[in-house]
C-alpha cells in the first residue's frame, strides 16, 4: 500500500456526498436517506454548506434526485439480499457509504466497490482513519478504466464468485462514457449468473427533461465540461432499453426518475421533489 497513489475523489463524487448530507441538515424529516458518512470522509471546510452548488433552494431538486436514486438502489439491494443474493457490486463506487450505513444488510453480503485506484486508495485511508475500517466483507477493487483494465477480471481476483448471482449497480456513470463503453459493461453484466440484477442510471436528452429543469441540466453539463469530465452520452428510455437488449440482456425495464417522487416524497409538505433528467435501467438475468 505504501507505493499506492492517493488522489482525492472527483468533484462529482464529492458533490453527491455533500448533497446527501445537505438533505439531512436542511430538509425536514422524514429523510428519504440519512447519510452523513460521506461528509465525514471528506471533512470539508466549515463553510462547505455555503458553496453555490449547495444552495438549499436552487439545488433542492438535484439534491432530492440524488437521495431518491440512492434510496431506490438501497431498497433494491435489501430486496435482493432477502431473496438470498449474497454479492453486491458497485461500479464507479466513489463515496458510496452503504457498507458503513447499513452494516445490518452488508453483513449478509460480499460488497465489491470498483473505482479508479487513486480515489479508492484515498477512501481506504479515510475509512481506516475514521475507525470504520475495511472489513473482510468489503472489497475495494481498484480498476484503471483509462488503461482498459477489465472490471470483471479484477472482480474475480478479489473473490467474486461468477457462479453465484449478484446485484450490480452503476449510478451517475453512464453519461461520462461512450455508448460503446456502456454496451461493453452491459455485455459483461449479461454474462453473470442467472438471478443477477443490474440497476444503471442514465441521463435523458434535454428535450425529454421537464422545462423547469433544463436550465439546471445545462449548468451541470457546462460545469462538468469545465472540470474535465464532460457529459458524453444521453439516452431516451427506448434507446437505453434497446442498447441493453442488444448487449444480451432480455428482462429489462425502465424506471422514470420522476416516478420516485410518488414513491418517496408523496407525503411531504415542504414541496421537496426530485428534478427530472436521470432515469434508471433495471435488468434481471
């Protein structure tokens, strides 16, 4: 580990973690997701909540969308664990904190977090410094996507059993990848054991985004480009379903991001609702 390069998480991973914490700190209960572990990992300056991209009012829809998708994924993982699935793979894990927040569920799973080596080394160090540690059931699997390393090969080397079903999750990643790269990931998932489940988010083209949310999407896209991580791919739901089927997945369905408002925000009186623009592909093998 001594020669392992350590790099802070990318701006996008940091923003997601801070939005989760903001939900707990500025939104009224009940909270859709309670996650301040990412904030602990980052340990930002005291004025972090006054950053423009943390503004409680202007970023409310994005904050709600982030916690909604995280809750949807968490519910799906819990459901699959109750059905006996024992492997959970997180592609582009970033500052995911499931293993720390839900040790009751994680204790039933082998959790494999796949990410770039530098940020993952940083995360390992912070988990140890904060006392969470890296238990035997949590596998931090470094994969250098820029060098075209195969995440499936790295996964097997980390103890993943290809003969057992798994739940594979990829959130906030596909829009940074080319269509070919996403198709390659889908093909690898299609080769997993029967009973496996995939959940992958994808960004909608601007014309399918609610008009009130288009300005925010445009700002996010420009910000991503300026930080060196431009949005590369957008999909209509039918395009994503077709891409999944062409990649070998047959039992596929589309979950509209806006549908999560009815699921998780229906009884709120503060008007908090997730913005439109990001939907979810769910596939079962």
